[in-house]
C-alpha cells in the first residue's frame, strides 16, 4: 500500500519535474559563476592587472551565488515543507519525516499499477538528477539524502 507520505513524495517529485527548466537555469548559472570565480582567482594571483577592482568583482560573484542558491532553496523547500516530505531546520539540517521508512516498506507487495507509478516517479527523478548532479549548490546534501530515499522506492533495488 502506498502511504500518504509516499504519495506526497510522488507529488513533490512531480512538482520538481515541472520546474526542471528553472532548476536547470539556476544550475547553469551556478556553474558559470564558479567558472568566473576560478578565473578571478587566477587573475588576482597574477600581478599584470594592478589597480583592477578584484574585490568588487569577487563581491558581485558572492552576491550572485547567494541569489541563485536562494532561488533554488525556495523551489525546493517551500513545497517539501508544504507536503510534509521534509522539514528544514537550516540549510544543512533537514528531516525527511519518516518517508524513508515508508519508501523502503513500499518495495514489497506492490500491485502492477503501483509499480508503474513508482517506476514513472523514478524516471522523472533520474531525469531531474541528471541536471542537478554537478550543480554547485548549498542544497547538494539535500539532493544526496533525497537520492537515498528515492533508491528505497525502487522495487528492483
């Protein structure tokens, strides 16, 4: 039987799947900011540009990183808490509200229809994770924990 917590997890994955374009845009922005930051670090070591306002550029990149991370956090957190999938204590501490156990128990005794629903959700999540796998974000630990919960759903695992 699919519990309400697992149904909410499915709804959360559907929600994220529908926002993949936004998540991909933020992911590309964070990667680009990281590249610019790396270039800026190389230039600051090199003394060929005396008087160039590196501090201002560095502050701008920090601001842009925080802004992108906040956009991503908003997409991830609000719906997760609304559906009671996860409670965020802060950026690095969150609780999955028992959905992991329900997901693990779900693997056994599924009907054919339920298995297809689980497989459909897994496909959506895997497509989403392809976009976020290399994302440099403060939410990466959240994604890794969510991965473990999603793996528990897989009846073939």
